[in-house]
């Protein structure tokens, strides 16, 4: 009986032939009881161990979302759509404005280039504001300013008030232009950064193409008198629509993860990095960003004017200079005027049709640049772009000299195509890549000040160049600038393809 009891206590694990002799029943009971208690204890500790493991084990590894990164890039890239829209809307309106207000060539230049006055001021302050209140907030301010300026432009009744409205719009675009790329750069994974940062240029070109089409459509809605009295107002006022979309998209977007970490919001920055690139990549980037911030915490603006940051700063200024001295904005701002001079008045609104064709070419070749930027690299695209623009500037100069209208159009298409896959997108991608986190906003802003300053000169003086030098002399000038840019970029620009932002910073330290 005792052996049966022992067998029950042990959970039925003691066999009948277990060595219990007839005289040792008590010992069997004790042994069986010990086994049962031990088994019970083992089961208890196993459950407790499982519970502990479940609470102490690391969280499940999350995968990054490329879809989310693309949405962020397109949201910030909407700043380019505003810039593209304004660039071409005024080119369509300027001939109507010239006749409405009897504008001289100098005043035409001021109406077009006045937006760059606000732009220079905007980019000058954008970096300093962004390093204090964040990239996203400054972008929101820029969107709001452009929205107000677009509506104001449509309801002006003198050149003075139109210029004032365009300066306000320029302030908004200036705040947004440099920071849009900075925001995308700080959000994008290294291997896709070039492609995603090109979203700004893609949307710029999309804005140019759509606006050329809209201008062609508006110009065909009425006769010349309607265009002089009302058509140009529609061309300028429709810009409020993309500004509103830009504002809403940014309102729904987060702050840049690197700015969050720099501002002490490490947990929020890590969660955003994790959502972008996955848990493992987020841990690595978090440590790199923290190390970079620690290394640069005593940094000052004056660091830009001494090594090691003087080197990337000069390269950034070089890229900004030849982004504009290539001459593409002479075609963007004055394309309709240029095409009308080359083709005459035989076909109604032919100048707007040709501008739409050039805009379509620019859009298509921007896709080419986006495809190649993370494959061929930044430097090869920049050098081939500048050299190709020089060749086609020579073609346009010859076409004006020989009075071959169709060759002017063909040359303009080739000229813009080479800009669209190289100097256009790569400049905006590469400038923010060159600088450390603590200096990125300010340094990119200063480079963009120079870019907008040269843009102002192009807009202001191109009508005078056409008037004094003709189409031939004007494009010979752009040809010389393009070939010079190709040589200098080949000699001084680095390759940043595939490198993290922190690895790029190490380049300057090694050189120093």
C-alpha cells in the first residue's frame, strides 16, 4: 500500500519493480515525496523563468518603411513645386505685364528677379532658424508666406505692389528651398539619400512643366486684351494651391530625426529612425549621430571659415555658383520671349507650346538623374551635365546667329536636358551632405544665399544681355561658364555616393 501511495505521490513515475523491498516502504514514501516536491519546484521555476524572459528579452526587431520615407521626401519636396511654379508662372505673365504697365527691360528684370530678393533674405535666415526651432516649423512658415504672396500677386494693380508681393513670396521660398533638402537628407537612409533628395528637384521640374501647360491653357482662354487685364492674374494666383498642399503635408509630417536627437529628444528621434530604417539601423545611426553631436557640441559659425569645414564650405559655394551660372534660368524665365523672337508670330501662342515642350524634356531627364544619382554617383553627373550644357549653349548661340528658329528650340531642349539630370538635382542633394549636423542648416543656407543671389542677377540682367548682346552673345557667355564649371567641379568636388552623413564628415577630418 505504501508503495502504491508513493507511486501516486511521484505522479506515477515509480515502477512496480523499483527496488523497494518489502521492509523499506517508509523509505520509498520519503523518496517519492522528494521527487514530487522537486518536480513541483522545477515546474514553478520554469514558469517564472519563462515570465522573466518574456519581460527582459529585447523587443522584436522592426523593419523600416520605404513607403514612409518616400512620403516624407515628397512632403518636403513640395517646396520645389512652389519654386518651379513661380519660376514659370512669371515667365508666362511677363509679356502681358509688359504691355499692361509699359515695362522697360530693366523693370521686367526687376519684376521677375524681385522674388530672389526675398529668397536671399529667406535662405540667409533659414539655417539659423532651423537650428533653433526645427526644420519642419521653418518649412511651415515658408509655405504660409508663399500662399499669402500668391493671392496678393493676383490682386495687385501696380508694378510696385506686385514686386512687394513677389518679395514676400521669395521670402517663403527662400526659407523652404535649402531646408527641404536638409530635411530629406536627415531622414533618408544613406543608400537611397541621393534618389530621395532628388524629390525636391523632381517636384521643381514637375512644377515647371505643369505651369507651362497651365500658362498655355490660360493664354488660349481669351484674346490679348483679356491676357493683359486678367490672364496674368490667373497665372500668378493659382500658385496658392500648391502652397496650401505643401502646408498640409508638412503639418502632418514629423520633425527631422537628427534634429530631435540634437535637441535632447533621443527617444522620439530613435523611434523615427526605427520607422525609417528598422531597429538595427536605427541603433547604429543613433550612436553615430550622438557621437557626431558630442564631437561638434562646441562648434560655432566661424568653424566654416577654417579647416576642416572650410573645404566643404568652398565646395558648396562652388556647386551653388554653377547651378545658376549655367544659364538654365535664362531659358526658364525668358523662354516664351526667346522662342517668340526665334519663331515669330505666325502660330498663336507658339512660345507657350515650345516652353511646354522644354518643360517636358526637363521632367523626363530629371527621372534619368534620379535613377543614376545613387548608381553612377554625384561627381560624374555634375561634370557631364556642365560640359553637355556648354555644348548645347554653343548650338543655341549658332542658331541665333544663323536665324534658325527650330534649332533654337532643339538646342534649348538639349541644354535643359543636361541640366536636369546633373546640376539640377545633384547640387541640392550634395550641399547638405557636405556638413555636420550642427552646421548643416546654417551652412546650406549660406550656400543657398549665393545661389539665390546669382539667380537674382540672371533674372535681372538677362533681358539686358539679350538687348545688348543678342541671343548669340548671351549664350556664348553661358557656354564659357558651363565649361569652366565642368573643369572646377571635376577638380574639387568629392564623391559622396553611398556614404552616411557621418562618414562624409570623416573625409574632411582626414584631409585636415
